[in-house]
C-alpha cells in the first residue's frame, strides 16, 4: 500500500514539472513582447496626414524590432500626458499632437520619465515634416528600448507645465527647439548634378553633364541649370561640321508628394542655347567657313520624379526642348547655297539627377 502511494506521488510530481517549465517559458515570451511594445497615440490632423504618419512610423519602428499599436484622439494636451497611467503591457507610449496648424508636439513616456519636443513647422504637414517626426520618434524609442534614460521625471515635467509659457498652455516652454533650422525653414535650397541626353535628329543623339541649383518653398519649386553637351559632328555632301552646345535654363514648377520621400515636380523652363560651330571640307567645291556661334531661345516643359534618401535625392527628368527659332545650317557651293543640316525644333530628352539638400 505504501509503495502504491509513493508511486502515485512520483507520478504527480512528474506531471507538474513540465507544466512549471512551460509556464516559465510563457512568462519569458510575454515579458519580451512587453519590453518591445510601443503604443502610438495621435491627436489632430486630417486623415491623409494621419495615414502617412502611421505608415511611416510602423515601418520604422518595426525595423528596430518594436511591436506597434496605434490609437487616435480628437485632442491632446501636455497635462493629459503627464497624468496618463502606463499600461503594463506597453514599454513605451508615444504621444503625437498635430492638431495645431504648422506645429507638432511629441511626448515619449516610459513610466518614470517624459521626453517632450515641440516643432514649429512653418509649413503645412508635408513630407519634410513627416521625416522629421519619424527620425525623432524612432531614435527616441530606440534609446528607451535599449535601456537608456530619456527626458525628465514626471514630477519635473508636471512642474514645468505650471510655469508661465508664452508659447502655449499645453506645451511646456522648456521644450527644446528643433535640431536643425534648415528643417523648419520656409525656403530650402539644394544643388544637383545631372547627366542629360537628347535627340536632335533621328540619327544624332547628344548628351552631357550639368549643374543645377534648386529652391523650394512649400510646394513651389524653382531652379537654375547650366548644361554642357559633348561635341558632336555631322557630315554630308563633302562637308563636316563640329557642334559644341552649351545651355542655360531657368525653371519654375509645382511639387506633388504622392508618398512620403517621393516627389513629382511638374515644371516649365526657358533659356538659351549657344552652339559653337566649326566646319571642314573634303571636296574642293566646298569651302569651309570661319567658326561661329549660333544662339537659340528654348522653352522646356518637363516632369521630374525624385526619391529622397535623407538629404540626398535621386531623380529622373523627362522633357521636351522646344526651339523658338527654326535653325537651318547650309553650305555654299559653286552652284549656290544648299541646306546641310536641320536639327529638330522639338527635342525629347531624359536626365538623371542626383541632388543634395543644403
């Protein structure tokens, strides 16, 4: 009888040991999930801005290994952030208020501390503002998840709200300014290098490098470009002409942003082409003329799509150079003058553009 009872006890212990290990394993999994869970709370902004912000933050936070949840409030205040209790299942809570025009406020809470930043965007909520918030949120969350302290204690944050602030009753005056004035400037400048190719006749392609200075203000775009083309030759009827073309273009246009970091620039440009012409002859009846310069006034409608990688942009431009002067090159022979070469008045072109924001 004693042996039976002893065997029964051993069986009970054997069954309980695996169960205890399974429970401990589950606790470890749940703890790991809890340590990397980020809750993002949005307030204000239209549906388009909220959707773009959610898409961008989800991609960036998941890239650093966080599990993200999103929720939306009609309004938000710094006082509500200070008194909000932290959910046990959440490691970090990110509060983003874009309800005030041209202003964004970010609060990062992780239990004991609060980190706050206020940004004067000086423009509507565009792709630049989206990138700015993405960088601040992602780097802050990564700092907290790595175990480093961030911000001030909730007590200090609450005391700062009681101090008089000329900025806003909801945002403490102690919030630091944005990291870079360039990101909040109404006018942004950039420089770009490019390589352009065009067709001047069905059998004569031309191409060469260029340099462009860009300016942007909200969705307005303007640029000044200097273009050089590699020399090319045309031969016919015993004569050969060597052309070296340089161009200058001034552009104005509108920027469309269908997706974050992606822009479509629709523009119209005008400028001047200066062509240096040298002639030579392979027949006695054709006498070469002295070298000369030919000037042409050109208009250029163009579309450019660009992808932004931080301060660097990569773009592709398609356009049509339209000559306002119908140029015809001719040769003089003993029988008289005859046409030698007639370039297209409408020249299609493509350009690869690499830009840098200043």
